[in-house]
C-alpha cells in the first residue's frame, strides 16, 4: 500500500508540474481560441487555436527531447508559445531555404526568472544566426514572456504577420510554413542544441480563423498502414543511398543528408510503433520489401556510382520521388498525427532537393525535374518573395 501511495504521489507531482512528459508519437490539438492572449509564460485553456508536439529522438550528440508549439493568428498578428523539455533555450526557424540558411529564427530562454526572446536570421547552412539588428534589420517581437519549471522552458511571443523587415518572413492567412526547431540543455544562446532538433510544417489559420474538428484516435485504415510502411522504407532508401554516395565520393553533402535521413527514419518508426505495426525496414543496407523501391534503389545506385555529378543528379531525382509520395500520403490520410510526421518529412525533402540542385548549379549543371510538375519544381527551388524577403 505504501508503495502504491508513493507512486501515486510521484504521478501527481509530475502532472501538476506542467512538464511535458515524453511521448512516442506526435500530438496534434485543435481548439477554439476564446481566451485572451497573455504573454505570461502560461498556456491557458483556449488561449491558442492549434498546437502540435514534435519529438526529437535520442541520437548521436542529442539527448532527446520534445517541443510543443501552440499558435493562433489573425490577419495582422501571430501569437505563439514554445514549450521545450530540454531545460535550456528553445527556438523555431521559419522558411529555411537549405538546412538552416535564410531561416527567420526566434530563440528564447528563461534566465534568473526573466524571459529572453531574440529575433534572429541565419546567414549560412549551419549558422551563424545573428540578431536582425546586427544585420541591419529591426527587432520585431512586440510582446513576450516566459517561465521555467524543472527541465521545462516556455516562452510566448507576438509579432506581426508582415513586419516589413527584410530579415523576417512575411506570413499570410492560411499559409503552410516550413519550420525547423531545436531544444538545448543549457540556457546560453551560444550553447549547442544538444537536446533535440527537427522539422515540420505549421499551418496558419485562414480567413475565418476557424479550425476543423478534432479527429479521433481511430485505428488506421489499410491505406494508412500501407502509407506508413512505404514512407518508412522510403526514408531508409534515401539514407542507404546517400551513405553509399558518401563512401564513394567523400562529398560532405551526402554525409549531412544521410544523417538527416536517419532522423527521418526514426520519425517514421515512431508511427509504426504507436499503432503496433511491423517495421518493414530491413537491417541490411540496400534491401527493401517494397519491390518498386528496390528497383528504384538499384537504378539510382548504378547511376550515382558513375561519378559525383551523377550522384548529385540521382539524389535530386530521389528527393523528387519522395516529395511526390509524401504529398500523396498527406492527402490520403485524415489522421492528424500521421499528417504531422509526413509534413515534417516533406519539409526535409524539399530542403534536400534544393541542396542537391544548387550543388549541381555550382558545377555548371542545370538539373531538370523528372517527377515533379515544372511549376511546383520552380516554386520549391526558388521560394517566392513572400517567404524570403532578404535582398528585396
């Protein structure tokens, strides 16, 4: 009896502490935002219209962690809360072009009881990200606040949808925004994001500000099951392919993308585990259950091993295939958790495609789309001014 009481007490303390408890899958919530927004470091019931919890698994150099993003918007302003489990700083980056490059970054931490929120912009693939004011821009966070509890950091902020600062992304109603995120174990902004990182898609509210009703946790359909298995093997294919290309060429781009694809594989596996589905991914490199994927891998391997240029072209083509399949799966499912994972993977594939195409362009090679509609391809390769204001 005493042991039961102790366990109950520990559970109650955890529930009341406000800490995010580790989960094995993404969570998506949609509410009616009726409460007044206050930057007080507390996410109150119905203060936001949407939220999603994103997971960064334990991996090489990362201890693992999660970030819950809550938001609402109207035509003029975006309101957001970031609740991270690392205990240090937390950040979100809007619309990167490649990796971290060109991302409009908001970083926050709570130090000595005071919230600190930075308005930054990333100038390179892996940094540095500097204050907008240091680059000639302006500080455009209108209001902010935050709180910390144990290993949790929570910040809230408000900014205009269009700040007119060339180092801020301009948002529109109903826009789907590609994001990157990171969580650190230390509050110092110079500390590495050593807890977790990831990618995703954030969907802003449309003209009416309404949100669809919540989708229940029904069992996945046969189409959902097939889709989850397909995407898991597709992410393995990209990892195996890029690892082979790196071993053959020693080009850093393949090492980086292979590492990224491993995290994508982990995200796809979380879905399979959640629904108790068997993992189709074979341990053996370059071997797949899906016959079509096996044929694709074999074909691209033959092409890519001819030269480094052919490796880049093969990798670009595979990212096109991945984008097409992910877009199909996103349209086919009505399960918000599955859709959230797929949208994050889609954002990653789009960035990888840009990286490969630009690497080819630097070599004087013009890549032509093999699977994407030409108009969509151009939109992905050259983001519009509404999502990338720098230089305008």
